[in-house]
C-alpha cells in the first residue's frame, strides 16, 4: 500500500525551529515582521517614522510621539514570558497531531502546569476564533456526538449526565475525500439548535448528509439540501455515504482520550476547535506554525479571567 503523503510529511523539525526561532531576538524580529508586514504604522496617527526606546523596545512615533508595543492588542499582550517560550508552545500545539496536554507542555517549556494551561488555552482561543470565519460548502456529512467521561449508573446514551453534546460536520472534495471539518458544541440535539448552527457554519445550497435523527432536518433553514441515510446506529457508521464523519469522530475521540486526562465542559469548544484547526491545515504541516503565529498577532488579548468563562461555540 502506498504511503499517504499527507500523513508522512516531515513538518518542521526541532532543529529547524531552533535555527529560525531559537533566540529572543529572532522571535522579536519575526513578531515585528508579522505585526507590521509593510513597515511600522503608528496606531494613533498612521506615521511611518519611529525609534525603538527602552528595555521594553517600544516603538515611538516620530510624529505624535505615542508609543506602541509589538505585543499590545494581540494574544501576547501583557505577557511576562519570553517570546521564545510562546513560540515553542505554538510549535508543540501545531506539530502534534492530537494536541498536547498542559502537563506535558509544562515539562517541555520548563514552566508550571498553570502557566502551560494558560498558554495553550490562549493559543487554542486563536484557533477557535479563526475556525469560525469560514463556513463549509458543497457536500457535507454531519453527525451528532458526545464528549465526556463514563459515569457509573444513571442514564446512558443521549441525555446522559456529564457528557457534552457537539456536532461534527465534514466537507468532502470532488473525490469524496474529507477536506475540511468543523466541531461545534451545541445545547442539545433539537431542530431549533441545528437550524441556528447551520446558518453559521454552512453555505446555502450545500448538500448535507446525515443519519435519521429528526433534528437534522433543520439544515434546510440555512438553504441547504438535506439527504439522510436510511440506516441508523452501527449500520449508519458503515454506510459508504456517511463514513467520513464517523471516521473523523473516531479520530477526535481517540486523540482526546489519549492526550487529556479531563476536559471541563466549558472548555470543550477550544479543544474541539484546536483539533479541527490542525486537521484543516494538515496539507502543509511545516507552515502551520507560521500561520498560527501570524493569526495570533491579529487576535485580541484573552485575559485569564475570560479564559475561565464558558464559551459559546455556535
């Protein structure tokens, strides 16, 4: 059997990362380049001339004398960590297929687990915001799923306590292969909830393939064509018209269980978005680091108090 070229990409090696981003000066220079690709522009007056002042290396406009930091207004704002620690965290989050736990990340970065958790969740917030800008179109397979630990006793299946419901949607290409994916937490599998979600993540005139769960008829509210497979349950998983979304769900759950010890329900959207972010950019693994860093510079600050709040995926 021929090797899958996507699966066996070299990506960015640790040696290549160290050569390009191994010092604080190199990280700062790259951040400046990503923040102002056309050269410095004063956020107050638009002036181009500047000088760098102080140990904080603030950019002072020669026209209005206002000062700006390269990290202000970005996900790196108010950080006390070296930029190379941030960059190495971005490296580990983008070059690991199933993600990396905060405990493992803390060991690799040489920081506390709490600091590693903050870093990873701020970067996953960048992925979260980026993933919701581009809806799916064409032919889309959609299915319901739950994430959460097993509970002894009590109700099983849909409606079980301790489990977070979410929807998986997989866009397929002209060769009927998975191309892009979205994983979105929902409040429940009701038609009104699916209607609301579909209007945000699906383009009109898309062909949406689902199983026989009645709530999925709500995709028609987004102007989509609904087609459901006759089979349900285990048979639906084996249906060739419905196989990719179930394959992706299996990969997601295996990665989650194998990487994270526990996931709080209010943080589920970030974990799901991080998996979808890596999957949707899997064709060029080596550039994923630069792409996430570039977007991080354009993402507003995310203070710790906001990280602890529940997110609304839809």
